[in-house]
C-alpha cells in the first residue's frame, strides 16, 4: 500500500495597531492542487509577535497531521525562534522567554511533522505574503468592529470613554514634536503638524451617527459652474468591506479658531488594504490671503482666486467622506479644520459621521522618542521617494497610504543615523562622504570567529532576536 504525503504551502502573518493593542492574524493555506483556504482572527489586547505566532499555530492546526508543510513568514522572531532558539529555551525550561504559552503550543504542533520554515521580506510584493497581511488586518478590523458594537448603548461609560479618547488623541504632546532635537522643532513640516484640542465623539455617539448617515444615500447634485474643480475618480479595483479614506488637507495657517481656512482637500479610498482607484481632490478659494503658508504648499492667491468656495463644494465632499474611517497624519489638525468648515456650511461636524485613525498617534506608539513626521516615516519604512518640494493634499494622501500599510502590517528596517544625517547641510554631507582613510585590514583568526559565532548564538537565545550586525550580514547575503 502506497502512502501519499500531501504538500501544503502556508503564508502566515500578524498585525497589531499599537503593539500592544488591537491585533489580527492571517493564514493562507494552499494545497497541492492549488486550492486555497483563508483563515483570520484577532484579539483586543495583544502584540505583533503574539499575532505572528498565532497565525502559524492556526495555520498548522488547519492542515492534516501527516502533511508536509512549507511555511513562509515575514517574522524572523517566529522563523528563528522555532528553528534555532527553541532548543535552548526548552533546555532552560522556558526561563525568561516571552510568550511561552504560544511557543509551547507551536512546539507541540510541530512535533512529528514535516515542516520547512522560510523567512520572506514583508511588503515586498510577494503575493502570498500580501494575502496573509490582508487577512491579518481583516482579523484586526473584525475586533475593532466588535469592540465598537459592544460599546453601543453603554451610556454609563460615555464620559469615561470620551476622556480616554481625548487623552489618547493628544498623547501628552499637543504640538506633535515627538521629542525632536531642539534645532528640528520648528521646521515647516513640524509646524504643519500643530495639534489643536478637539473632543472626539464616543463610540456610542459615533455608532448612532453612522447609522443615520447610512440611511441617507442620495448623492448631492454638483453645480455645473464648479464641476470642473471637483475631481472625483471612479473605482477601478472594486472591493467589498469597510471604507478607509486616506486624507490630507492644506490650509492658510495652523489655527482654525483664528479664521484660517482649508485651501485643498485630497483623499484616496482603500478597502481591504487595497486601493480601489477612487479618490477626490478639490482646490478651494479660502476668501482670504494665504500669506506665508504658500511657502509650505506652493498655492498662491492668484491660483486660488477662481476656485469654488468651501460652501459650494461642502455637500459633495461631505457625501464622499461620510461613513468612512478617515486615516490622516496628525488627524486632529485635519478634522478640526473640516469640522469647522462643514459646521460653517450648515452640515454639522464630519467627526460625528466618521471614525478616525491618526497615523501620527500610531507612529508615536510604535516608535516612541523618534521623529515621526511623514517624511521621517517615509525614510524609516523605505517608501519610494516622491518630490515633496511643496506639500500637496493628494500627493501626501498617496504617500500616507504606503506608510499606513507598512506601519500596520509588518517589520521595518532601523535607521539609526537618519536624524543626524538629515540635519547636516549638503556641503557637510559631501565633505563627510568624500573623506578617504587608508585603514589597515586585520582579519580574525579562526578561533576568534568561532568564539564570536558562539557569542551571537547566546545573544539570540537570550534576547529572542538576532543582534543588529547579524541581521545586516544576513540581509547582505
């Protein structure tokens, strides 16, 4: 009798919004006949590493015990942990090991199984990894939705919820300076990230508002006289799920209370972590001089003179944005201006009919003590460079969509010298790069190499991750 061993390929991934925070896991399982099975789930209070481990555990559970598995993960923590470090952890009876419950569960599942583990770079366009990432975020979305629903009707906790959200929104750093070096604190990008205090509605209020919004589906008619100034692109990649709108605004200044106005709005639609092709982009006549803000956005009084006033485009813009989850960098700034403009137009506050995700807040949680401006995140996550001589709402929204996907879905490289190098003038950089020093090359003895390798192995076992220069060598190879 011949026993046929089934081959399965698994792509597993985890995601966490806050780390710790709401998280999700996803697993894509492909059998030998190319049939696919998608699994996902999530937890309300977890970490990225726990979700990475859970994805692997749930994926293996779904496969036959006698199957040969090939598993791809973008987590070196999981791949190295299960193939290298786990022997030392077990020998030390799991002492000082993080997430021992999940590691023991994964170890038990792997016993007597044929499993080949592979690490792949996340967000590098690998179809299987991208699918697992999408599933992980579906898991996190489901937890978020469940949490929102569970809060609906719980009026006793409204005041507590409101105070928590307001505190979380400002994160004890009302100007968004992110503990930058003093010389960097008032550059134009940082100045554009000034946070203005504005209470955000409770989940209960938001749920009621969204219900009311969804009952009104009639799109407002566009005045033919201003139609040419309202650029709305149709969906080219239809998706089903919750709408995210990656949004940015440009304004005449920093303070809506002092009469500063919006002069540009740009938003692009994302569903299931996929851009749908739909977007909206509008230039607006602020009915006042743009002043020195022109140095930031490059929009002159002459250019804006023939553009529609906000009240003329308010209904169309409100209809496009309502009911979606707004994703913005330093979202309080944008939402305060939009709320003020829509209020002035008689439509009420946008924040009452939208949920909001602030990527600046996410970045500060994920990278505490570091510079978290949009440009800094672009460098940190190695997002393809674009010309940002001037800030533009639609361009910044496109860049932010890349940053959001990278920041909520996986690991990134370290940029230790980023701040110090960026602060140098071009002349200083050229001088530093042109220095040539004749340094003698001293090769290590074999005994030294052996001792060094042993030290690195002990470091990995103790810290559950390879040391920095070991990762660098691996990536170069």
